[in-house]
C-alpha cells in the first residue's frame, strides 16, 4: 500500500500506528502491539476489530452501481464534490496529467455547483468510458513530499509522486532536499500546520470517502487534487474490491463507519460522505482543524418519477433535519447547494439504478420488472441531491 496512506492509518484495536510487513507471500499491516491485519489479494486491507455488524452491499448491488456510474449518470455529483474540495482547500483546479474525464471539466472552484448538462450525462473522457484515467508520469512532474520523506526505487519515487528522470536508486526526487531513507518506506509526516489561506494541509492531503462503494466519487476528487492521496472505507467486500482499483493514488480498507475509524487524529483533509451513514464524533476526530466534510444526501424529489411509478422507497421528508442533527455537535455548516439534472434512461438502466439501491431489497423482482417494462422510453428521471459543506468546530 502507498506509504503515505499507511502513515495515516491506526490500529482499530489499540490505535497505534501501522506498518506494512510481509507474511510469507502475502502482505499485512501490523502495529507495535502485534495486532495484524491482512491485505487481501484484491488490494484492500481488513481493518475491523471484531465482526462486521452487516455485510453491506451485495455483489449484485455493487455490480449494478458500477455499471450505472460508469455510464456517467452521476458524474455531476462527482464533479460537484471535486469543485467543493478544490474550493475548500484553496487550490487551483488542476487535473491529473492525461486526465480528461469528469474532474477535468469540473466546475470552477467557487464553492458553487455549476448547472448540470440537460441530459444528466456529462461528456465522456478521452477513452469514451467515463472512467478516470490513470496517472501518467512525466519528466516535468515534481515531487511534493516533505524533506527526507521519500525513497526511490529505480526511476519511481515510492512517495507516489509522478516525478521521473532525477529518481535514481537511493536519491531523493526533485523536491526532496534532504537525504533519502536508506531502506524501506519512510513514515509520512502528519499534515502541516495551515499556512497562507489557512487551508493548506501538507504536501499530500488525505481524502477519505466513508462508505465509498466502488470509489468512483473518490477517484474524481483525487483526479482534481494531484497532490492528494485517498482512502475508501466500506463494510462491503465486493465494493472494496473495486474501490482498491479506483485510482492509482487510492487505497481501500474494510471498516465500519459507526465504530472508531482506523485513522489518526486530525489526519484527513477532505472527508466525503455520499449517501452513507454519518458518524459525527468520529468524523470530527479524524478531520484536520482546517479540513472539510462534504456530505451528499438525496433531496425530496430525487428519482421522484421512479418512486411513484415503481413503488420505491421514498426520501424521508425530515432527511435534512436528521443530517443536521447528526453533525450539529461537531460541525458548522459552511454552505449548502442543491444539484439537479435530468436523466434520460433506458429500461435496462432503470433496472440497474433500482438494483444498486435499498429498494432492491424491498421490492418483488417480478413485480418490479413488470412495472419497468410498462414505462415509456426514454424514462425521464430527476437527479436531485444536496451537497453540504461542513467545517469542524
């Protein structure tokens, strides 16, 4: 795993720092008290203390979500998160080298949501897939890790930067003024004290997505923040298998967001919560004092056409009040915006949309299929979500 991310992780049993170690042909994270957590061959690490209270989304639900998101229908949400993160960190909107996906066209970092495309389908990336492109190393890229924080292997800096050329074995990258650590990955520094705008959180701010699912929203935010690293947290193993591959600068961990999060105090610059449970006390503990919490929840008219026609679960009319109540003791709301877009869906896409959400567990499949077949195509559906921006108290 990326040492910059491992350096921010903590043992879920005793809260001690974790380091990566080999266990035969496998890898694991261990703490000084010898608690050990295996890294699965699919790339995610299990950081649960005890059994999970539930298994989370099923493989079928995760596959449906991956297909629906890959089609670009929720890219306006991803782009809005990227814009809000950029504005919160006081950064200029810069996309990854070679990135021409949703983040590259994200709204300007004004803290406001731009109008979504009329169809609800943003332009696809250069590959036509709508998926975030991988980082492309370039000779001009400079490493932004702090002095002495990197070791190089061949031509690649293990701090995760994209700098090449000057990276010979045992030599620091272009911005590493200090000596490289002789062996093994160095422990990354904790976030720097805010300077300038008061919101610069170190050389590699950490973006955490609590309840990340497939990791697509996290990947878009990371594409817009080239100096950041990311961590996807979820209790669903099928989701984590995908999230672990969502972006080259992201890692994934099995964790229950209702329990103590496996992260150091004040270690997170941007915390994402998209249609996921909100643990206000833990969110506040792990968030840097200058960090930001971005919460996406459905508005009352979200997918209203399908709710009425298919008999799906309705959005709680008190949702906004419940969200505010869960965070009020630990955060102040800095802003709130509503994003609406019109989606034009085929019948199979409607089935996929329903299958990725909680209604899939509460509706008879045969009845649902008959109702979807009766819908006229294309099916016009309203995407309506609230994006809340919160600052820690």
